[in-house]
């Protein structure tokens, strides 16, 4: 059984991976502030701790989910974003000779013309995208057998995930709150379990290089919010469309984002699921 070491494993993708992987692999889960829920404490910005823990565990594969994912916080604190999203990756690469599966984002693109393929040139417009791109580049340059998986708008349903768009919609509508959701940011939202299946298949096939993964529907956040409301029997008329510029957020957002999955579908023999299917599955 392969020994898989997961960083940032208490996050939303980490929880889906653990659910899918627990009968297939030996999992070593690590996390920083929620380390009591995982096997070990690990802050990937600490090079000595990272090196020592990886040497002690001696895993077959590392999956790096640890990241500063709050896009506006990255803009406000670029050094912090850099220390986690770039130097953290550097510390992992410098501590381990085996394959690393690293998660990245469609925010490495500028959002002028999504859906993006693996061949498209990156051009980030905010600190989150810039620091995630630097992490990718360091890994790609220094590790031949590693895999970078770019994804977008990850969602799942559990009350403890800050990064989930779905949680925000469901909780707000449950509380009968009117919410403004942007109708000019377009992506292909991705259920964490859909991505966990991709990561599993990538491990089985020992895939390396770059792949893009997102689910089947390329839609605006507003349209996604309507689909969530419909699926959870919540009031759609509480959702109002708004333009990104009106929100005056700290960080710029790529507008036409999202990822083309043609290459990943072919190489992994998988098909991205439809949103309605994913929402029905996760409600179960
Ligand atoms: N969420 C999305 O929509 C999305 C889209 C595209 C790509 N991605 C990428 O997918 C990956 C997983 O995302 P996710 O949605 O699961 O994010 P998440 O729920 O925010 O989880 C990320 C985890 O990283 C941990 N972390 C942060 N700083 C750390 C550090 N210095 N050392 C160790 N752990 C640290 C956090 O744990 P603590 O706070 O407990 O330390 C958190 O649990 C990330 O690489 C992200 O960039 C996410």
C-alpha cells in the first residue's frame, strides 16, 4: 500500500481525499492550525520541521494542499502569501526526492479568455495567482516526476470550511439573507470528490507534468448560486446579481476563468460530472 503524505489535509479538498483514500492508501495527514484533527502538525513555511517530518515518515508520494487560499488576504499580506504559496512549496521540494502532487489554480491566468488549457500562458493579476504560479514553477523546474493539477472554484458541504462558496450560499439563504453574487466571473466549479477521483487516477497512472481539472458546467457564480438554491430547496429570489467591479474587493479577480479538461479527460479516461449530479451526490 502506497504511503501518502498530505499537507493542509484539514481543508476542504483534504477531507474529500481522506474519505476516498482511506481504504486504498496509507494516509499520513498533516495540518497547521487544525492539527488536532490530523496525524501531525506541519507548517510548510518551517524548512527544518518540514525536512525532519518528511524524513521520519518517508512517504512514497506527497500531496500538497497547504496554501493561503484567501485571495484578498493574499493581496493585503503578500509576504505571507509568498511564504506559504511559494516558499512552502520550495521547502517540500527541497525535503523530498519522490513525486509531489501539487494543487494550483486557474487564478494563474488573467481571465481574459477562459477556459484555459495547459498550453495557455499564465498571466496572474493578483498576489494569490502570482504566488501560486511561483510555487508551480519551482516544482516544475526542480522535480521531474511531479504533477501540478490546476483546478477552480472547489466546493463541498461542511460547516467548517471557509473556502467553500456552497457553504456561504446555503448558510445565507437558510438565514433568509439577501445576497449579491457576481454574474461576470465565469468558471467551471468543481466538487472536491470529483477532483479526489482525478488525483486517485493520477496516482494509479503515475502521471506527471501539468493537468487542468474542473467539472462540466462553465457558468457564472450567479448561475451556480441559483443551481445550489434549486438543489437545496432554498429561495432563489434572495440571490441578486452584481458586477465584480461593484464589490470593490482588495484583489482583482480574473473574469473569464475556468479550465479546459480535454487533455485530462483523455489521459486519465475520466469525464467531468455535471453540477446537478454533484449537488445531488453531496446532499446524500
Ligand atoms: N478552494 C478553491 O476554490 C481552490 C481553487 C483552485 C485551487 N485551489 C487549491 O487547492 C488546494 C486546496 O484548497 P482547499 O479548498 O482545500 O483550501 P483550504 O480549505 O483553504 O485548505 C488549505 C489548507 O492549507 C492549510 N495551510 C495554510 N497555511 C499553511 C501552512 N503554512 N502550513 C501548512 N498548512 C497550511 C490550512 O490549514 P490551517 O489553516 O489549519 O493551517 C488549510 O486547511 C490549495 O492549494 C488551493 O490553492 C483551491
